[in-house]
């Protein structure tokens, strides 16, 4: 029989439970989510389960990280379904606070992540990453010392949270986990529920664009601009998709790579029907063997992204 | 024989020591300082010693909270003397990291405290309270669950840190402690070393101004503007002092009180010689007995500030 996780709504109660676990020498694995759980989240829980003694999942749709015109109210919520996903992965505790428990007063203290929060996703979503950093700081403080699992699918968020944990010395080990995909390559996302019919099929264009960029690099292309061009063209070729960005950037600071002379992150964002979708892929060019073999052709290894 | 505290320079080492203490059920009391310790700091340590099993003092002059024209380089530093003060109060551990240990990379993540950081001290010291909130966030994360002791002397800092701890859910109980004063009333401060001769004597004008404000309230005055006026006049009467501000504010949000109809915080700032000095006092008007006794005269109780 599947054991359902214990649902905790109060910060003080959660803290007490986790402190008691740690006092017994047990390690805590933490998967922060906004609910609407899918196979991507399940893979984070699976890994947390394998690496820790106690697995905590938080389900909280954080108003702070939504812009005034974004889908905070409409964001899909289904606690019963979410609990089933958690139960399936052997999660021990689900932290499910309401907005008043998390923000009893109007929020006046913000964790600001600087420049990295205003590029890429931050351009169309001003304040989003400060909102993420603020709620993650709160959740880290509430959860206490732990390993925390985040999906590589939200690559910029992962970089921001890794920086946050280091910069503010949180006693948290941030673990990035591979993107989980549908059979046609579409990255798992809670926002995929917004996709219907032809839009759902068109959404595969994002992964296809990343693949074409990776292939180009494998074929020896070293110009970041060329890689971007090819990815953008692939998304533009899909009439139901509207390109937001297609970039080839440094995986550490997300700055545009003029040349692909080391690992890069390919990242795309596009609107398809009612959904704004993002996807990304880590790509490393094979070291050029031109000097030794006289050929300049090299291969790319594609890290599962 | 006095036991000298153990000096720890590394974050990882400190964390390990304190986690071990907590695992043994011992409570940690934490006094964050910038060194240059005086009787005010000693009183914080004394209280931390009385209320906890392990007493930690941090000594770190935080570059982030100094403006470009402020006294970061000149800020008084004397570790040996500081360790003697700590030893005298039975401190167990002194955390004394260098700047590279605290900021191994250029600081890019900031804790922003909003409006309250740009009034009073924040007006002449833009960015100061964000710098304080950022380093205190780091220190809280490094120290872990604890009681943390701060002086009421820096009243605005205390309010900011109380808000910070609540807003970001740090597992830290913030304890405010009364200001310690020289015999003539001058509040203890590391910056008092900048005062020489006549300036040192003139510096007593700050406390005298607060006293005159408190007396006015005790005499029944209820106009915040009148109280401010009297305090400002007292400091202006001292030729060696240059008034920065004299205010009568709500003790919770530091907003100007038009009327003294409840507890207020009187706060002053002035430059005296080479030093910029601040001081403050909590004052509560006695409840008006006018309605019952026919007299409108009331008394003020002066909370030790």
C-alpha cells in the first residue's frame, strides 16, 4: 500500500519535525515546487528519495514571482493529484502553506539577484527572479540544512538559486537535475496544460530548435551568432510559435557566447497558443583535434539537459 | 584564570562546531559585531552568556555597509583587545573571518529592506541597511538557529534586523538590548574614539537633547513637531555639534509621529568633530488621566534606551 505523505501547513510545525529528524542524524532532501506536479517533479523526488533519509516537498504558488499580468490566479492547482504524485515517490512530508502563512505582512524585504535576474527570462518577467530568490530564501530558512533539488529545465532559475545559496551562505546543497521530456521532446512543464491540439504539437518546435543548434555545433560551427540564427529559424518555421529568444550563452553567467569554445547553454523561449514555454540544453563542443590530425571537424557531446 | 575564546576564521569550521553543539541540545547565543568592542558590546555578551549554553561573537568589519566616502579603512580594529573583552564575558567562540572568506566573489546578491532603509540613517548612508541586512543574512545562515543580540543604540538597525528575521523566516530570535552609556550620558560607540577633548564633552549634547524631548513629553506635550524642535534646539545650542536629524517616530516603522499618543522613539544624529554620532530613547507618555481627574497633565515613563 502506498503511504501518503504527511501534509503540514504551519511553518513552526514543519521546523519542529525537521529539527527532530536532523537531531536524529537524518538528512533532509527538499523539493520546492509550485504544485501541478508532473514527471519532471517526480524525477526530483525520486533523486531526493535515493539520496536522503527524509523527503520534503513544498507546494506553494508564490505570488511574488508572478508579474501583474501573469497567470498567478489561473496557475493550475490540484492538491489531491499532487499528493498522489508525492505518494508514488515515497515523499514523507508535503509543506503546503497558504499565502498568509508565508506572507503574514506585506512583503518588504526582498532578495535581489542583480544583473542575472534581468536577462533572458528576466527581460519579459521583471522582478520574477527576485521573487523566486525571496521565496526560496524563506523556504531554505524554514526547511533548514538540506539538499535541495531543482530542475535543469528552468536553467536560469537554477543558476540564480546556486548563486543565492553561495552568496548568502545557506546551509543548503543545491542539486540540479536533468529535464524530463515527453516522447516528442517537449520538456515537462506545469504550463503544458495550456497547450491544446495543434498547439501541443507545435510546442515540439522548442526542443527541435535546440537539437538543430546542438547538431550545428557537432558539425563544427563555432559562431554563437550562427547557432542562435539556426535555432531562431527553426522556431520561426513553426507558424503557431512566436519566438521570444534563442540564445547560446555561458552556462555559468548566462552571457552570450560569441564563440563556442567550451560548454555552452542553448536556451529558447517562445509563446505557443496560450502558453509561454522555455527549454534549454547543455552542449559541449568536442575538443578540436585539428592540431593533431589536420582536420578541423570536431564533435559535440550533448549533455542531457 | 580567564579562558580566552576559540578564534575561528573559516565558515565551514564554525558551522561544524555549532552544529555539534546544537546536536547535543545546547543553545547558541550570537553577538554579531564589527569589533572595536566596548562596554555596550560586553553587555550583549553578558546577556547572551546568561541565556544560552554557547556564546558566539563575530568580529567582521563588513565593507558592504560602508559608503564610498565612509570610514571602512579607518574603522578601528584591535583583535587582541577585542579578545580580552570577549574573554572577560566568558565568550566561547569568536568568529573572525577575513573579507575573502565572507565575499569570495564580488557580491551580487543583496538583501533589500525597502523604504525603512532609506529614512533617517539611510538618508545620509544610502545602501547602508541593505549592506547590513545582507551580511546579517550571511551571518545568520552561518551561525544557524540561535538567539542574536543587538543594541538598542542602533535602533533603526534593530528594527531592520527584526523585520529581516521575520520576513525571511530565519530560525533566529532577535533580542534587543539597552544602550550602555558613559557617566555623562554619551552612548557607547566604537566611533567615540574619534572624539577628542572639547568634542568629547560636546558629544553629551545628543543624550541631553533626548532628555529634553522626554521631559517635554512627561510635561504633557503631545505634538511630535514640538518635541523635535526642542531636541534640535538643544543640539544646535552646542557649537561643536552639527545636527543631522532630531525626530519623534513610531518605534515599529520609524514614521514621524504627528502626535505622541503612544510609545515613541526619540532619535538624534549629529556630527561632532570627526565623528558622526547617533542616539535614541524610547518614551511612553503616561495615559492621560484628564477624563477622570479633570487635569490634562500626564507623565512619561522613559524606557531605558
